[in-house]
C-alpha cells in the first residue's frame, strides 16, 4: 500500500511543471463526528481542528496537511428496561494527503479534492455507564491509529481558503464492535506564503 501511494505522489509531482505554485497556510475549523457501532444508537459530537497545509500545483495540485482534531461519539441503547450509555472523545493528529483540481479566476478558485488520511490518537477521554461496562466490557479497546479517506470541496478568495469535507474510516477503531469514524468538517484557512 505504501509503495502504491508513494508512486501516485511521485507521478503527480512529476506531472506538475517546474513553475509549480506553492501555497503554505494555517487552518482551523469545526468537526461533527460520530462513530458507527454494531447494534447501538449513536449521536454526533462537535469538535475542533487546527493545523497547517501545503498546496503544490495550480490546476491540479497535491495538498499534504497536518492538524490536531477533536472527534468522538456518544452511544446508547435500551434493553429489558436497562439503559446503556457511553461517550468517547479523541484528540488526534491527522495527516491527509489530498489530490485536487481547482478552477476559476486568479482571485477566486473553486476546488475539489480526495485522498487518504492517517490518524493517530494522542489522547482518549471516555465515560461508560456501569450497565454499559457490564454489557460491553471490551468496547473501549480502541486502536491507536487508523486509516481513512477524505473527499471535499473548497473555495479560495485572495488569501483566504474554506473547505467542506467528509471523512470516512477505512480501518476500524475497534474491530470487536465494527466501530468506524464518520466526520464532517468545515474549516477556514489563511495562506501565509
């Protein structure tokens, strides 16, 4: 997998002309995340994201990023009169590698993008009711890192940039309960170079 990803990155880099445009910037925004889990109701948690990006290219571009984000989910279920509830929040380091296409004028560009994202859990905060712990004793055995994908659209106006993205999980947070993260994010950035 790493060899294929590296080959795609090199192919895109070679196809971009020697006069490639470089943009470096900072970004921040809000996340709306939930975690799918087998046989449990879920609800959305609101979090944040903040980090940096590099965009190389003009019409077709590659955009690596690194940002810290807060994501998670709430779970509940009722069975035989007992209520089960749980909540988990992660602080993650996310590293997406996006391939995109932009179109528009020199001052206003519209963009579409897609690519993989690697997420590493920096910290975890969880609270499980006693009923939940008794029924799902290994529910919180989360993997330290996951692989996902992002797809989205954005707009650039002068030095400002705004994105709307969806992130889905390719690997599971916890394979025992089929837990995968689903995240919608809205971010605003500033090009500093």
